[in-house]
C-alpha cells in the first residue's frame, strides 16, 4: 500500500486535526454555536405550548412546578443520560449520526446474520429520512418563534410576523451557497451570549419567586404526570419541544469530538436551560396572565427589541445547524448508495465538511416556506413537531442496543435493562406526539416515508443494475487474453474506464474498439468503492492489480465522510508503477439508460421510479471531480 498522502486531505478524520489546531476551548466554543443552537431556542415556545389550550392545563402553582420539573428532568434523562453519557460513546471512527450508528450496529451483528443486518440498515435509513422532516420544521418554528416577539414590541406587528419570518428564511437559504466559513466564527459567541441572557433573566425571575426551585425535585414531575390521566400524552407532546436538537449532539460529534460537546452541555447549556425554564415558571407563579408568551414577558419592555434581535440571530444559527446537517446527511446517503448523485460544492478550501448541495437547499426552502404559510404560527407548527424526532430517538435506542451488546460486549442484563428503560421513555415521547398526528404531525412522517421509498428503491435498483451488467458482460480476464496487440491501433494516451464491476469488460471499452478500432497504450479499469465507515485513510485508499498487456485494475476506497476526489487518489498509483497523468488521460464513462422489464425483482412502479431517478442523477464528472476536458461519455441501455 502506498503511504504518501497528497495534500488537501488528511490521513485520518478531521477530528484529530481540529483538536490539534484549535484546542479544547475553541472546539467547545464552536460546539456551543453549532450543536446547541437548536435546543437553545426551545425556551422561546416550549412553556407556552405546555400551557396552551389543547393540553387543558390551568396555570396553577402545582401545575407550574410539575410542568417545569418535567421539562428539566426530560433534559436530564433524554439529553444528559441517554445522549451525552451513553450515545456519544458509540462513535464510528470518531463520527456520529444516524447513518454512522447504523453502520456500527450492522458491523456489530456481523455477516453471519444477514437478515438482521439488512433490517438494521433499513431501520437506520428510515431514521435518517425522518431527519429531513425536522429540517423543514426547525427553521420555521425557530425563526417564527423569534419573530413573534414583534407582537411584544408592538401588538400592531401581528400581521408582520409571517412576512418577516419569510424574509429571514429566504435570506438564510440564499446565502447558503457562500458557505458558513465566513460567519461560522461568530456562531459560538452569539449563542454563548444567548445562554448567558437566558441564565441572567431566569435568575432574576427565580429571585422573585424562589419557591420555583422546588421543580428540581423529580417527585414534582412524577406527581404532575401521574395525575394527568389520558391528558398526559398532550402534555408530553408539548414537553418534547424542549428536546429539539438532541440528535445534533450525536450527529455533530465528528466535527468537534465528544469531550467538547460534553463540556459545553454540562458547563453552560444545561444550567442555562434549566434556569430559564424555572425562571419562566417563576414568572407564571407571580402572574398567570403572562402565559401567552412567558419567554418575552420575562424581560422589561425596554429590552424587548434587543432581545428580539438576539433571539432572531439565535434562531438563524439554530436553523443553520439543521440545514448543514441535511447537506451532510445527503452526502453520506449518496456515498452509501441510497441516493443518486447530486451536485456537491465545497465552500471552504480548508474544511472538507463545509459543503453546499443546491438541490437540497432549494427543496428545503420550498418546504420551509410551505410550512410557514400553512401553519402561520409557532403554536400551530408545534403540533407538527415531534413524531419524526421521537421516532428517530427510538430508532437510535434500538440500534445502540446492538452496539452495546455485540460490539462493547457489556453484560446482557445491563444491555437489556438500559435499552428497556430508554425504549419505554422514547415510546412515551412517541405516543405523546402521536396525538398530534392529525393536527399536522403526519407531515414529517409522510415526508420520511416518501424519502425512504426513494432511497430503498435506489439502493435496490443499483443492485439489480450491477447484477444485469455482470450477467450480460464479457469476462475482462478472458477478453484481455484474447487480444493481440499487434492487430490493434494503439493510442499513446492512458484510458481510464470507470465501472461498477471490474470483472467484466466496460461497455465504453467495447464501444471504443467497435467504432474507433483503437486501443490505448495503457488501459485502467477503475471502480470506486464506498464503505460504511466514515473515513478511509490515504494509505488504504488505492489497490492496483496488473492484468497484463498494459491493462490495470484499480480500486479506490472512500468512507462516507471522505471527498471522492478521483484524480487526487489516482496519484497514489505511482507507488505501484502505474503513472496516470490526469491531463494526458482520457476518462471513459458509461451512462446507463435503464429499461424496466417485468419480473426483475422490483414492483413495476419501482422500476419506473428507479429509471426516472437514474435519468436525473447528477453527472459523474463533477461528483468525482474529474477535469471536464478529459472525459468522454458513452451511453448504453441496460434492462433490469
């Protein structure tokens, strides 16, 4: 294996590079800005929704203490105990998130249980699709929750809430193409200021009603919930709003590392959130009429406008984190073979994780605008929020069980006991959100099901396509042995044939021989393999095999977080005696036109769906970063 590493991509994951370059303090500050922006804006609307008319709660002292206690202990059990302490341990070579956990769980069960492995993969992919539902609701509810502060500044601004929300969101999505590198350094300080403000105003309110500190006693939460009866579910559905962004703790682990995320949570975020929620409870204990918007009513009227501006910035940052997560999730799904290729633009020369996908960006904007226009208030949006997120939390718990039991080899009683506790907790959260199904909760769930259909169809279709090519193809080894180089014209350049299966002759090569009657001096049969691990280091990136008669078989290996830069990776073949000068090389690509046929292994409608997705897939040239003037693309029809 080659050990040299071309400049531009490290030999290991970026986490270690980040730690060396920035230090723990810098990473912790950055984690506060990116990871906790979403959950940090939850105080804007959570308490208000807990006491909204649909929950049937009166603003009595017992209910206030019980509700605040429930919120605080939900943060302790779900975020602190489950995610910060347990889930962050399940890192896949330093990476986290739904797809990384899925790969880890599938690897843990091993290849001896293929059906279980496939079931876990599909379960994890479905959980990942639900993330997109959250990507539509979070920007809408965060920005609208902030904009509703206009009504506190002046009641006459009620009609301007929706237009202002749309303007902010439009600006947010328009600037995405410039990347977050320019503004990213400001995210941390702004969110730190936000949490400091949450703490200060919370402490001010607590000082006026110190009895609210009793909410730290979990018995208040237990008594409060046990007295609700069937109305418990409506209350739980509102409390879930306090947990928005919990999955981001795990998803963003690869960017910052687990220690900065844990330090940020325990040192600032959790105390600030708990203090602010108790502060809102203290306000309600002193004046029940503030329930229409307890967050903004905590502040003196003179500070209304500055707080509104700060809340808007915090909401934008929270939305940015979800949008960036959607880009990363889509790229991972593409590299793992669950989505067709899309245009991926890298917005930073230094940070490989900062990417922009135009198709995803504009689709998200359309969805977010539709959400704002359809629901028109943060309270109405709150009815749509929760199902997708809580189902994702439940799936995370189930996948983690196989990691705990099969990979970590912890005692069975501990694995089963911890899983049972968190499954019960997650199921309660799911049931609490399920009561909002017909009020809009079906929207993110339906979106997830649609995306799951697309992703599973694409993965199955690609598998059938490779099988069809292999079945109808000509053996590459036999073909090379049958060649007589003296009977063929030889072009002096190098030809690289990119294929999915290197055991058969590329269709582009056959077309070249048939129509041009020429064979290149050097012929490279290239395949790119994406693995279900985040990073493949450079010294494991390339495999080269000489097939004789100047034919070479080359395999390039990438993880789902690597950048598939084929020309740069091909530089590694020099160590194997194969020189591929990029601008003296012609890349021959085969573009398959899929022809659906009955009895192929998929339903007819799925065959047509796959054919449509294949026709509209992004180009190979930009995706693999090939120079435009070195590519020749030839078409072929394949029946599946």
